[in-house]
């Protein structure tokens, strides 16, 4: 056996082979030539029992032949991994991550996770550490942001468990925080018309297209003229642009073909004919003739003030589109497809009250049917005999 970190000799000859539990992990102990060996196995007792049986078998072979190789393998000391090291490994092994996602992880590691856990070996991180960290973070940021910060920590610890750097995952019993429902505060049709009118001419195409497609801002920032089919009235959404970097849409369902209504088609044709085209074919350009890198909320805020409409972020245009469609009785599944929601239950969950608002259409139809059925007739229900 290697003597770099030799097991200690036991002064208690009566020590027996067996199992014991510490925290959530099972350990085995075994005497070999008067030396007491201990080994952490993990949270499964049956696995610990199997390993102990194997050690006993190898010990019997050692007594008969003097060979120690089997026992050396079983009691080989695991290499301890620093959290900072495995975090770097985690990112390096995921080149497929979207640029925006990777930047977000790097920012979380730099500002939150490395200061809190970077000095620790991953097998030193406990449930108490993680619970305390989550509580401290949640005292300064929202529940959604806290869960986003905890995400990379959970992913890294899962990787450590798979690679047996740790016997069990200390994060598994620290549940995510309950997040508030998204703030859905759409404009009415009248409010929308007032704000669109208050926008400057060069600002109007972007915000009008946001309002009548339900697209996410980053999806329109990445839109090129080659993505628009004016003959078929279709807009192909297949990428997003954030901080000058393009990537795939937010979700798998985000890659979609959406209908181009006449109001959008008219403004886009006018834009294409009147504006100098960007060399890379982007549709929506800022005042400097460059594609957008970030949201244009400043212009939107000015237009709201001019129209004397209560302030709401321009992202509410996506919710405005969904609510107006549902209030007009359009099928929720069609609305979900336009928004890029998968499954459609997301649309039902977020916009139920607007679906309910459209129910008066069905009520009117039923009232019309009932009024016709109650007209005096020999053949009608309730008519005279």
C-alpha cells in the first residue's frame, strides 16, 4: 500500500468490519493487517454493502497470496478538486452554449460563486454552505435572479457527482425559491394606437412590428431582409441578437415562421424602399445606421410620456399582442405558435384572463341560437302543440 497518507493502526483489536453513516453518506471500515481502513461510498447503503463484501474477498486473497493490488485499488485516495477548477472545466466542456448564456455564467462565477466557493474543495461544500449562500443572495436580488445564480452551482455539482468527485450532491435538498409570476401588463388597443402615433417616424417600424408579431426584441434585432417573404406574408424567426452577438432563439420553439399582417407588411415595405440598406441586410437599424445591440426603451418611454400613457417597458408589446389576439377570440394554440411557446400551456397559464375576456363572443353566439330556438313554431322546442 502507498505510504504517503497511510491508514492509522488501530489499538482496538476488537474493531469489526462494518458500515456506518455520517450525514447522508455511508462509510465502510475494515481491518487489514492490524490497520483500520475507512472509505466513503455515498448515500446508497446497498452499494456500501457490495463494496464491503468485495473488500473482504480481496482481504482473503491477500492473506492467501500476499497480493495487495486489489485492496490498493479499493482504498485509493480520491484526488480532491477545487470548485474553481471544476467550474472552469464545466465551461470549457460546453462550447455549444449560446454566447449570451456563457457570458451570463462567467459573470455569475466571477461575482458570486467563486468568491463563495472557489477556495473550497468540492467535497467540502455542504448543504449548509449552499442554503446560507442562497439566503444571502436572495436578500439582495429577486427570487428569479437568485435561481439564475444558483443554476450554474447546481449544474457543476451534478457534474462532480457523476464523476465521483463527491459522494452525494449537497444542493439536492436546497430547493429553488418560488418565483413571482411574470408581470403581464399589456396596453389596450386604444393606448397602443396613441403610442405608435407619438413615436418618431424612424422609430415606428420597430415598435409597430413588435406590437403586431409578438416577437421578442432580440429576435427582431437579428432579423434580416432575407428572413422576410413578402409574397407569402411570412417572417422567419431563426436567431436572436444580444450585445452584438447572434445565437439561436431563446427556446427550441422560438425558431418559427410567423404570419405577417398587412399593417406590418406595409410598414416593412416602406422601410425597405426608403432606407439605405445595411451591408449585412439587417431590417431594423438605430439612428446611426447600425443593427440594435440593446433595447430601445428610451425612445419608447418618451413616446409614452408624449401620449400621456402610463409607463410600461416596451417588452409589454409582446404581451399586448397576445392579449389583443385572445380578446378577439383567436385560438390560443395559434397565439402560442406566434409567440414561440412550447408547450401551449405556457400561453394558457400566462394569458388565461384574456382568454376569458373573449368568452363574450361565444356567449353572443349562444344567445343568438337560443333566441332563434324560442321563436314560436310547431317544430321548435317550446312551441305550441
